[in-house]
């Protein structure tokens, strides 16, 4: 008879202890910290290369056709070609 009263009492104590352990919050615990990686921020889409069609005439003169999406890059390539073929 003593055992019949002790078992429910012990089960209640065990249940309350586990309930308290599961709901206890630790005040020292910090929230999640998200860091941004600089290499991800600096990703830029790659530019398409400048297409060069080089032509040579029968006299030995060179000419070329340039095409590309970035006008500044096309002008830089044109300048380099003029300097290298002088």
C-alpha cells in the first residue's frame, strides 16, 4: 500500500523535473549571428570579351572589326591593336 502511493508521487516529481529542465532558458545564450563574407559581396558578372576580326589586305596592311558589349573595353582593345601593329 505504501508502494502504491509512492509510485505516483515519484512519477509526478520526475515529470515536473523534466518539464522544468525542458523549459528553462539560459540568459547567457546569445542569438544567432550572421556574418557577411566580403568575397560574396564583391562578385560581379563577368564581361563578355571583345571579338576581333583581323583582316590583311593584299598590300600587307591590316584592318580589324571589333564588337563587344562594353564600349570602353572595345576602345581600349582598338588602342592596343593600333599600338602593336605600328
